[in-house]
C-alpha cells in the first residue's frame, strides 16, 4: 500500500492532496483514492484527522458532495459527535451532516412503518419476500437503521408470487414506475408511493438477484429462503438473508455496478466502490464468526465468485481497515480455473454484454434477449418518450440504436472507475 502526498502550486498557492495507491486483486492496475474520499474514509476509521483545507470553501463543498454521493453522511455525523477531536473542522461541515442525519431519521421512522405494512399485506396475499441489501442490513448490522442511507427497499420474491405481490402493492396505493419491459433484460420492477405525511417510498421487487445474466442465477430465491433469518427490527413478517448469503450478495451487487453506474440525484456515477456498499461489506465481514467466514469462502468457490468476493473484501479493507482472516483471503485467491464472473472486474460494457449473452441457456433465450435489448416494447418507448407522436415510434427506435452504438464506442476509450 503506497500513500503519496503531492504538493503543487496552482496560481502561486500551496496546496496538496493525498492519494492512496493499492494493487487490485488481479495485480494489473492500481486503485486511486483521492481526497475528499480518503478523508471521509479516515473519519469512518475513527482516526479523527485534522481538517486539511482551512479557509477553502470549495473544499467544504467537495467533502459534503462526496459524503452525499457515497451515502455516508449519517455515519460521518455519528463520528463527529463521538467525542473525538474535530475542533479544526468547519462548522458548516458539522452542521450540514447534522441536518442531513435528522432528515434521514424522520424518513427512516416513516419508512420502517411502511415496510412493515407492505410485508404484512404481502404475507396476507401468500407472498414471502426476502428483504435484501441495505434495507435489511440497516436493521441487522448498523447500530441504528437511520445510519444506512438508501433510496429504496429491495424485496426478493419467487416468480410465481409476482402477480399476487403486484396486486397487493396496487391495493396499498403503490404505482409501477416505467422501466425496461421484457422477460430477460430485467428481473425487477420499481414501485413508488407518497404517504399522507409526504414521505416518499420506493420498493424494488426482484425475482432474481441481479439483472445481469452472468450474476442473476448465482443465488436463487429457494436456497436463500431456506437459510433466511428473521428481521424483528422491521416487523414479524420481515425475513433477511443469512450472513454468509448477505455478504455474497453485497459483493455481487458491487460487481454489478462496475459497468452500470450508480444513479444519484445529480448524475450517474461509475462507482462500484461506493463507500456505503463497501461499508456494508466491512460490517458483514467483521460481524461474522470464523466458521461463517470459512463457509463464505467455500460458497464463493462453489458459485465461482471467488474473484468478485476477494475484490470486494480487499476494497473494504483499503477503505476501512477491515480485519480479514489470511486463511479466507488465501482460499479466495487460490489458483483455479478462470471465473467468468471475474470479467466484471477487468472488462468494459461490451465484454459484459457478451458474457451475459453467453450465460443465457440456449439460442432461443439469446435471440429473445437480443430482441428485447434492440426493440423494447412500444409501452416502454412511450413511457420513455411521453411527448412523442405515434408515428414517431420507428424514429425513436433508430435514435435509441444510434445512441447505444455511440455509448459503446465512447465507452471503449473511457477510463474505468476501478
């Protein structure tokens, strides 16, 4: 691990930035963590660093933007209130983190009651959803649920329960948001509702764990449900993944964003290393027993996910000094056949699409997948372009195709966010 402090003189003023360079699991390139992300990580590691940019208003804005984009503002607020010395820090940073955390707390109280209501209704309809990712970890691994920021709650159901679940959500006042239509290009649907107090709730209902064909079948509903654990922090009908499965899914979710950007309110960010996702991995790994970690490594090998899981653990350790068993790291790094899933860590969008194409079972599914990508349903196109006239539909398909080709061309020369 190499830490380099660069001193530069833009416009005659002395400034510096800190970068952290570490080799990736493949050993082929390096990760660069620049300020202010490095400063955010230092706070979350409980190092209480001094504020490095006194009198620089732009630095304050950059730090707060990084905290919001990475979803860790409430975690920062807790550290600022821990009693450690942050006397050199600007009041604007501390006050903004406090306001954001209070707003998150209000939303969390409303959302927890809403999810309990949803799970009750789905149970009455015969569905047995599993709460995934941040929505579950907020109640199982964070000291307080409001510390795990999230824009939605992810639920996993079996395909045969989908229609019953949809009817229940409609009866509760949820509306289905426009999305990709098709049986192979998307395995989830988004539902939204604003309650009478003005709180906005979004549910992502999945029937596979990921939209990527390479990753979608790695963990199925039946096996996850067989090992599921109760989640009393939400309510009596809440079920979450067992810790080993939750850590596998956290690593898969991160890998799925290598070529699919995280969409924040301001823009799309190519952030497989979004800090809140790595903090999930950090908490899951540190909360597991030695036996559970051994089971995690064994299951990762059986699912051909060793590369993805090793990469996730190493990135968490770089940011948060996650203590990791050498035996587990050795098991994940052991020589073996090349895993197709590891291409998500070394390839671009084109390679991902080729991998998804080959991961489909049979040429009938592959041709249907290509058809759904190239020619989404008219309903989807109308939702995407609500102002277009009926006669414009062929033009919209052409426009969509040209934009896709342009994105692929420009992506080949774009730097990766590794």
